C-alpha cells in the first residue's frame, strides 16, 4: 500500500485514533495529535516504487504519475498547509525542504511544535533562500522552535518578506 499510505498522508485529516497511528509500527508513539510523515517528493516516490515488484512493469510508471498528479493537486495548489505537532525531526525537515519548491501557491505554512534542530532549520532556510514556496507570506514554527530556530531560516524569511 505504498501509494495509498503516501496519498492518505497528504489528504486525510490527522487523528489520534487513525488506523495508521494504531497499527503501523513505524509511527512514533509519543505523537499526541496524530501522525503524518513529510510528503515525499514525486521523484523520491518514483524511486521508492522502482524498488517494488510489479506484475506489469508499466504499472510502476502509472502509479508514479498518479502520485505526482495527486501531489501537485493536493499540495501544489494549496494556499494553507498545517504540519504542526508531528514530532518531525531534522531528517523530516530536510525531506520537507525538498518539496518546498513544489508548493507554488502556499501562503501560510505551519510547522510549529516539531522537533527540528539546527540542521533542519538550515535545510528549510536554504530552500526559502533559493526561492521555494514563492507565494509564502507566513511561516509558523511555534514557541518551542523559536528558541532554537537557526539564523539562516530567520534571515531567509526576512529577505523574502515572510513573516514568522
């Protein structure tokens, strides 16, 4: 269910009683609000699919295209995205930074309450500095994160006129 898991993480509301939170051993157990992994870049998703076994090899390309279409429809067109309180780590922030350039219309992005450290904030700052999420006007990363937010992220936001 690689495709279904990836897509449901993009489009379903999170819930502390979600099926994935209850039965998936990969889901962190300390997350109170429900869990969603960072969305995968369509190129990364296609790479993961290429390592799977398909009865018909053409199906791999079809599923990769379906994921990309869903990604661009659900996230590429969204203006308000909420990924707060998911206990994302530096590695999650780095993964999310790779999809930021594809979020063409997002104006408000909430990443508050996650467990980013300096490495995660630097990855996000580099993406913002390079022009990712061109319509972004407000980046929220919450009180927990403000104490350790790296200067590169704050500077990148200030340079682009993005409130935080």
